[in-house]
C-alpha cells in the first residue's frame, strides 16, 4: 500500500486528472485511491493546468468524494488564476489603446470549458465559494461568453441559478453585468 501511494505521488498533474476522470467515468469509487490522491493533488494544485483542475473537481464530485475543504482549495487556486487573467485583460485594454475588451477573447490559460465545469461542480455539490464565483463572473466577459458551447453556457447558467446569494436583491439577480 505504501508503495502504491509513493507511485501516486510521482504522477504528473495531467496524469492525476486523467486517472481521477477515468475512475469517475467507470463509476469506480475506490476510497483508498481517491483519498490517497488528495494530498498529492493539494500539494501540486498550483501546477495543474485549468483543464486538469476542472477534471479532478468534476471526477471527485461525480464520485461523491468532493468535500468542502478539498473544493475550497481548488476554488481558491482557480479564483486566484481567474482574477489574475481578468486583471491582465483589463491592463492590456487600458494600456494598449488598440485592443478593446471585445477583441480579447481567450487570452490566458483558462478556457470556457474549465471555468464552466468548475462552476458546475460547485452546483453539483451545492457548495458556494463566493470569491471563486465573483472571479468566474468577472472572467466570463461577453466576448468569452460568445465562444462558449451550448453545454458550457448551460453549465454556467445552472450553477448561477443554484446560488441566489450572488446578489442580495431580486433586482440585482435579474441584471447582467
């Protein structure tokens, strides 16, 4: 068993994401493996690509192994990255004079699939992480929304509908940014 855990710790973030996703697709709930992977995932989380972060979160949610502290750690990393990408976008627009926000669609590491998958994971397990949701909403600019697939739009809308605490009043909930 200790040898198996040592091997798990040597996996790359992409390999961990693929392994977790494979277990989820096959509906294999190997508690020892999934719980054993969590410390390795948390340790390597800042090195995960956004798509791998989303795959891991989705896999753990599908298998009902996504606890609040684990999702919180994932959401914190994603919020930080999304906030940085949004700030870079705003800085580029302010300093370039040539590019408008509408011209900047997918610059950065995140894509609509990873962002909306993470939103959907929160909805699936009914855990609201305010900072992540705010950063995701700021990141989902109209030009980025225009590139979303119907599935990504549905995931985002489903997640946003589950958490009315995003806005304090009915009027705020019915307005788009």
